[in-house]
């Protein structure tokens, strides 16, 4: 991690700790499901002290696959997850399990082949709340303006954390992005709390279901 990312990591930890200290008691909606293209969703559940209500934990997805998934989510989630070490994005076997939902890949980068990835996926898939579902795209892992703009057109609650500014109330630029090829999800998390109030956003977005 270079000096800038080290400084960004230190700062995001301070930002996140302060945010959670003041706002965690305000969380009203606790049965939502996050579908993110990296670890953002899993970290959110940890920060809010909630059980995972999504199978999209400890993983990342390349932007092409994530956009396919988001565009036809229910259809893809009805497919059986197949695990292998093969990926269309690599010329060599992966060192971690790669999940396949049809032509969509999910890279379980924080798992090993010895862990029951498919069983964990199946258990957490049953927790998905389709009535309180939102998607989060981070502009990384092959994501570019095409993916961001297509994502922002999709008709569901969503947030996009981006390298550059987009003309949308659902897109938020994270300033260290331009200085880093890939901003780690934990660093991204702290800065996302700076640009969007996730607890207020969740409460407001799903208030009708309280």
C-alpha cells in the first residue's frame, strides 16, 4: 500500500468510527439486502452489527458480470452456483473459488477451495429480502463510464461510488479513487460514509416497509 493509500486508510477509519458512533442508534430498517460488486456490502453489515442478509459477501465481480446480474437479478439468482478455478478473465487457474451463475462469475477472493462456498451461498441466498433490495456499484474491477451509466439507468434503489463525477443523485465520487488503480473495499467504505449517509439513506429508501 503506497503512502497515499495508507493516509487514506487512516482517515477513512476515523471518518467511519465517528459516523457510526453518532448514527448507528438511528438505524430503523434492519432487514435489507445489499448486492454489491465487492466487499462493500459485507462490511456494511459488519459495521451496522447485523447478520449477513445477502450471499454477496467476501467476493468481487468484474463489471460486465455485475451489470448482467443486476439487469436480470431474479433470473440469475434462480440458477445453481457452480464452483471452479476457471475464469474468462484469467489465462491461468484462479487461486480461490470462482462461482458461476450461468454466464456470470462471482470471485470469492476471501475463501479457499477447502471451504463450503456453495453451501454458504445457498444458506445466505434464502435470506434475500426482495422487497428491500438495493445495489451498490464501485467503479473498479473493469468498471468504466459505460458500466456506471448503464447501472444508473436501472430501475431499482442503488448507489454508485465512482472515480469521476456523474450527473446523477445516485452517483458519488470518492476522491482517492483517481490516485489508486483499485481502492480497497475497506478504504472505499469509510469514504463512502463521507459522501452518502448510508443509515439515513436506508431508512428513507425503505421507510414504507417499516
